[in-house]
């Protein structure tokens, strides 16, 4: 088993086992969660392929399997299904056990406005850095979608993301070279801000935030769609 595969397995094992927990019953979301991961993941995979072809980042063959699809190791394709699954699981466990933990609509709007403004300013002065621009553009779009979405996901997500970020940061630290010789994923620092937290590019925090938030929003959208169709069928 490759190191990358081992990291993915360790990330999904506990969330999958506890998906059948009576209080959370996360397995009931598979119908909407899996399609949402595929839809959102398709966007990231497409950019991933382009970035690898242009040397914006790449993968160390020592740490991944020999199965390569469109220039990406198999593990990278699985990343966009398994990591969102594990992260959204954490989000819903948080809701199940702390149902009253959320921030106000006013604070959500203030935080979002501050983040969006800062991201736009950073992008304005770094338009030549592809990874930075991609990350922050997607994060701005995700925040705007969340602000106009009726599910009020950000009220809890701003809190649950702080929990999600812990395992994500551990996994990403190993992927970017912590505790190992070399890296699983290498980055061209000419295409990012060059600021790292340990071995992790600072943009990866935004990457994690937008990836999980977009999965959450898409999952909510599909759930509403399925519920609406069920109501229509019931009425018919």
C-alpha cells in the first residue's frame, strides 16, 4: 500500500464505521453526498489535471500507486470523494452533538465580508500566481453561494471547519513533506504566495474551506431536490 493510499484509508475508516451511529445516521446522506462529491470533485480534478500539465504542482511517484489517470495518480481521484466524505461527516457529528452551537447571521455576514475583501485584495496583487488565484476565486464564489443559500450552512460551518481543519492539516502536512523524505505532492512556489505553515502552503486552508463548503452546499441542494421530487410524486 502506498503512503498516499494509507493516508486516505486512515482518513475515511473511522467516519465510515461511525456513519451508522444511531444519533448521526450519516449513511442516510449517501444518496446526496456521493453525487455532490462527484460534481464538486469534477471541478477540482479538471483544474488538477491542468495544473500538473503546467508544472504548478505534481506528485512524487515514490509515494503513490502506479495507476495514473489523465496524469493524476488514482489516489488523487479518490481524494475528492473520501476527504469530503470524512469532513462532512465531522460537520454533521458536530451538529448532532452540539445542535445549538452556531453563530448569528450578522456575524456570518461580517466574517464573510472581511474574508472576501481580503481575498480579493490578495488576488489583485498576485494575479500572476495561478494556485493563489484559483484557490481564492473558488473560495469567494463558495462564500457568496453560502450567503444566498437558504440552508444557513455558514452559521455552523464557520465553527465546524475549525474541527475539520485539524485532521485535514495533519494529512496535508504529511502530503507536503512533514515526517517524510521529500513530498507526496510538490508545489511550484512561483505559482503561490510562498507562505507555508510548516510544510503546508497557506492557500491550502482556503482550498480545504471551499472544497468542503461546496460539497456541503451541493449536498444541501441535492437533498432539497430529492425532497421536492418526493413531495411531487406523493401528490401525484
